[in-house]
């Protein structure tokens, strides 16, 4: 008995090929083993996989050492008929119509060829290249980061720019809109359109999302925390950075800081380098994004101009300065003269002191007497009924604070007031027998009137309670009716008395002239020359008495032997340098750069007669608002 | 010129000296530029900051051009060896220059992102230099005059031989040889993993286990099959040793080149971050 076996495959040119052969035998062993009639040389086939036998019913296949599938279903044996399909391992065997005389024809196809050997598989995997492509990763990294870090953050600006360039784009963008309407003032171009309806731009949902994402990503551009005062602008970069690729302009600062003054009026920047200084932007000194305080530049920047200040301001009168320790001139003291109250003399300290380093205030005052360590006569002594003599052993020791108290937050000293500081000792009583009554300080024009009225009352018998009229005045019996002649005689006596007392006050008893220059102008007219003293000796320095209260006053103000109010007891720079050094730190000393004592904005208001007033006004304003960046 | 001159010793360390000079000059300028009297800390926006930043940016662009130069074989613009030597030393000096440029100021922003990417790129580059010092000798040793293609051909030859021999042996031997072929591929491939051994980077050598199993199963055989199995085990042992060499080759190549997977894409990320950094700084000047 013979079986036709057709080996189905492809030839070397890739075309289908059917090789036929006949196998003789009554039993057909199918398997991997050499002795099989139908050998299937593949490791996936068992040595004796199946057995085909022939009987009256036809060919019969039975499973041997391996599993069988007949027409897709597992089977252990089956009768084969034309069209049946047998699966043995990777082989597919189709039962075909056998030529005449043959009982069986089998077409054998290797369905899934054996994997190529390991080396070839590795090599083909190698030739496919690595799974991780450096090139692809590089593109992803480059484009991804550019998109996230650059393109999205500036997208809203680009969008606005594109719209300005072509208003037609607006219509396209607003095609699919939601009602997140933003009203935008119409541009000049569209304003010219005839009877344009009220213009409302609508923002599409996509654009709103883009703007949100851009806002968030833009925060990643922030190089550092904003200063405290500017933190309200945190998410609004455009508040300061108004134009892309243009440095922050002063206009942006002046939107809020309208009243901040220039260092020097621009008209004064007449030196060859003045122009450059006039162009200095706010932001060149005030650097933001550097922490909670606006950063300020070093005193090097002050020294840039002040090492040769005339280069910048040709008319400048200030001396050149580099550093407090190594290059600061002696102090200039602002002095006022009572004779020319609107004029400030600025006199620089020197050794020996210049002759005009005096204050012509017209006030007489002797610090030495008042600061006598043994004390001054006590006011209670003066109230002694015995008169204006010492009460035995009663003396009061005065110190600086008795008259000088800090004002303006400790920056300056409050003015000394007659009523508050002097009058408890220096009584303005005019009538020894009426100690409770005093003339009003500072009202010299009214004093004569007041005295004449006072004595007139007494001579006319209208004696106030508690007042004992002096003995040299005539007395009127209570209830007596005065004739007009009596009245005019009595008033003449009162006037004479007033004139006498006036003379005593201003001249003989030296009540006024103890401190003031007095002069007689007429019968009842005496005048006290007006007094003018400096309110601030060094208006350009931000000195604080409060910050120096650990030091005795005398360390800076040596008045213990001053007998004249002309003396100017301001410390010299050497005194300050006992504690303060310049910007270069020194152990045990206070490091002090320009800004320790000096302000910048409005440091010079203007030149002219009222310079002193302007100085102190500006200085006070500046001190109150304290715009200093670093406390 | 000796044939195997290290890029580190190119022209007696010409670029090392140049990089050192660059770093020293930068540090000196930094110290001199902002005296202690200043209340404003140094930062990238001073004239020195801009200078250092420009230097660093130009350096980065030039360093990235190495990728172009090494591919232009016809170029005569200096030798690739010189370029690489300069790439290594000037790249390392970037750490100093960029750190002085940012004046030790860091934050959660794109500026520090650019800095961090630069550190990553330079760091991976330094690892690359270390790799090029260490692994080429080991690769030469492992290949021992052969090539990877040669070894792979050998593997295929041995695999075929094993399969052919196994056909004569019982089915379980066949199955084992079939599996061993896949194991050989997997074992060789495991060399490409850069996972360290303590994270399972080494893996099991299943190929070796298959060989041992064949040896053990041989005791059940008799007659002519015993000799056939002996032959199979001997071929399998050769396959094991060749596969091990292929695996080691893969591993050394991965170690030698693996850092580039970080170095190259990160340098492009750096290019993007640097562009964003520069533009953003001047966009919001």
C-alpha cells in the first residue's frame, strides 16, 4: 500500500512549491524519529507522535507520543476523510483527494517554522536598534521644555500682538465663545469705524485655559521673592515690566510713587557727568526679586558721584566724600541769625573753629550757671514770702533733660519753652505784693495795656479777691462815689505806676533783659528783639537721639563751660568716629555707610533763601515715611 | 604621538590648563567685583553676572557642537580628539562659571532648572569620562580579538548543532534545548540592563541551568544515546561560555555608552531651558 505525501513549501525564488513522494507501507509512523515513515524533523514533534493505519473503513490516525488535533479539535484517533486537517506540533497535514489507486494523500505544511538560532535572533534585534532612541528623547526634551518654559508663558502676549496686527483675527478667535466676556476699550483703528456698535471682546474657553496655564507657568520665571511692598503685584508681571525686552522704566514706579523726590533737581545736574546721572533709573538702585526688602546698592554708587561731585553738579557746594571713615569732610553746621531769619549760614567745622561758627539768636543763656553741679536757686525759695531771696539750703540741680526732651520720634530735640522750662524759676511777676500775677511771655506789645488796666482797677477800688494793692497806690473807701476829677486823678496815678513797673520789668529789675535784648520805643512801649535759633543743626543727617540714648549728652554736646548762647555745641566728626567707622567693618565699631546717616530722595530740595525750611521739611517728611529699604 | 593617548592628556593637558585658568579668572573676578561693603548680593544681572552668563551660554552651545563635529568626518577644524579633550575640561569648568553667574542663588524656577540640567549633563559627562577610562580595556579583553558578529555567528552555529543533536534524543531533551535557545537570547540581552546587581541586574543564568539539567538527565539514557547526550552537553557548554562573553560585551557597551542616554537628551533639555532662561530674563527685563 502506498501513500502520497506532498511537501508544501516555497522555493528559493519564494514561489509555492509542492514536492510529491510516495511512501510504501501498511502502517505509517508519524514522528521526529529517523525510523518514522513520515518523518517530521522538528524538536517540537515527538519521536513517535502518531500512527496511521489502514482498514476497510479507510485510513485511521491515532495519537502516539504527542497530542493531535483533528480539524482544530483535540483527538486521540479519527478516521481520515478528504478535507480533514491534522495538526501535529508546528505541522499542518491536509487530507487531499488521492489519485486513483492510492488510499491516502497528505499535504504536509510547516506552519510555524522553528525559531532561528539564538545568535541570529540577537543580531536581528541589534540591527533594529535600541528601544531608547537618544535622538527621539532629545527632540522630546528640547521641544517639550521650550513649549512649557517659553512658548506657553508668552502665548497671551503673542496673541494680543497678533490681534493688534490684524483685527480680523479677532473674529476667527471669537467664533466659538463662552460668556467670559472682557470689555476692552476699542482701539483707535476701530474707533474710526462709522457707527461701530459697543465693542465687547469675548474670550474663548481655549484662550481662557491658555491664559490660565500661561499665568501659572509664568510664575516659574520669577527669579526670587518680591519685596514686601510689591507683593501685591506678584501675579501681575506687567505692572512693572510694561514692555517686553525693555528694562523697567521709572514711569512704572511713579504710577504709585508719585511724590518721591529726585535726589537733586535735574536742573542742577550741570556737570559733565550730570547727564548720565539724570538717566539713572529707579531700578538701578532698587533691585526687586531679591527677598522681602528692596535691595539697595552699596555706597560705591554714592561715591561714584560724590568722590568728585562737581563732575555731576558743577554748582555743588558739598565737599567730596568717599567713605565715613576714610573720606568724609568735617561737618557743616546750619546756622541762623536772628537778624536775617530767612538766611541759613552753613559753616564747616575746623580746628580752630571758624570765627563765624556762632549762633546769633539774640537769646542770652548761660549753660554753665544752669548746669552748676551744686544746683540753682529753687523755685520754692522764690515763693518764699520773704521775697526774691534764697530759701536756705534749697537748691535744685538741673540736667540736660530738665529743658531738652526728644521730639519727632527721638530724631530732634523739642524747642525749649519759657512757660514750660524757664518760668517756674524765672517768674514774670510784676508786682511784689501780688505774686500770683505774671505778665504773659512773648506778648510784649500787650504788657503795657495789661498793666495800665490792672492798676486802674486797683485805684478805682475794684480790687480782685486775694490781691493786696501795693501801699504806694491810693485806696478808695468801699462804697465811695468818685467824682470825674477823682477818677482822672486816680487813673493818672495808675498809669504812672504802670509806667514805673514797666520800666522795672524791662530795665531795672531785668526780668525780660535777663534773656532778651530790650529797647524802649515810647512812653509805654518796650520791645523784645525777636529770637531765632536753629531747629536742626545738621539737616542733612538722619541723626536719632533715641538711638544714642545710651551715651551721656556731654559726650557730644560740651556745654558745661559755655557762658554764652552764641556757642555752638555740636560734635565734630572725630567724636562720631569714636564709635562709627565707614563701610568697611572694624571690630568693636559700628559699620556705617552713607545711608546710615543720609537719605537719598529729596536730599536737596532747591537752592535759595528758604533752603533751611525746605531742608527740614523734606527731611522730616522723609524721616516720617521712612522709605529706607533696610532698617 | 603615541597611539593610545588619553583625551585627558591631549597636548599635555592644554585644555585642562585652559579650563583651570578660566575658573581661576572667574573666581578672582567674582571676589574682586562685589566688595564686602556692598549691601546688594551679587547676582546674574550685574556686569560680571552678564559676562559670566554669556561665557557659560557660549560654552554650552560650543560643547553641544561636539555632536556635529564628530559626525563631520571631512572636517579639518581641529582633531576630534582635541575637541573631545576641550569638551571634557571646559564642560567641567562650566560648573564653576555657572555657579558664580547665579551667585549661589537657587529657587523653584526655570533659571535653577537650567542650572540643575547643566549639573546633570556635566555630571553624566564626568561619568562618561570615567567610563571611557575604565571599560575599553575590559572590552578588548573580553572580545580577545574577535568581534561581536563573530560571537553571534558562533552562538547560532552552536544552537543549530545542539538542536540537530537533540533530535535524536527523547522529547524532554528537545524541549530543554529549545528553551535553552530562548534562554541564551535572554541571558545575552540581560547584559544591556544597567540595573545594578543588587536590584536584580545580573539575573539568573537559565542557560547554564539548562546545561546542568541535560547533564543530570543523561543518567536516564542508555546505549548510543549516552554518547549523543555527552556531545550535546559539550556543545551546550561552549554555547554557555560564548553567550556569557556576548552578555559581557553588551554589559560593557551599555556601561560605556549608557550615560549618553542621559547626557545627550539632557543637554537638549538644557538648551531649551537655557533659551527660556535667557529670553525670560530679557523679556521681563
